[in-house]
C-alpha cells in the first residue's frame, strides 16, 4: 500500500444528500429529535446542520420509496455529538413522541 492509498490523517465526511418522499414528514425528525437547524429551504430542497456547518440535504420526490419502518428515510446516519449529555438529550426528545428502534454501546461509541 502506498501513501496515495491511505486515508488522510483526519478524514471527514461531507454533506449527505438524501431523496425523501415528503419533506413535511421527514424534517421534524431531523429538526426536533436530532436537533439540526434549518440552514436553507427552497421548494423541494432543505439543508439542515449544526449552527455553522450544513450536514444534511433533503430532496423531496413524492415518487421516492420510503425506507420501510423509518421516519427518517435512512437506516443508519451517524452524527458525532460533543458530549454524552447531548446524546442523552436526543434520547429525551425521542421519548417525547417517537419510537426508539435500537441503541448500542460499541465500547468506543454509543448510538441511538
């Protein structure tokens, strides 16, 4: 393996773009449960993220097939939160009106 084949020392993923059947049904999950802020909205497109960083672009296409059993339209999507308390706050928001489908402690990270 050469240096050109290796990951950078600090790899980061960019903004994720997802096509969903309905913005009205999907946005509340990412805004109210995950806690992302709306950066911009225009027609069938909305960008959400942290205060200074867009992280997720949702594109509405009514003909898109929703992922069965998920309001978010995805099976897995990982966001790193700054402290464990932030993950706990997300859990409280889930318990306020959503259904938690799973949680895990991987020894190096925890997930909802």
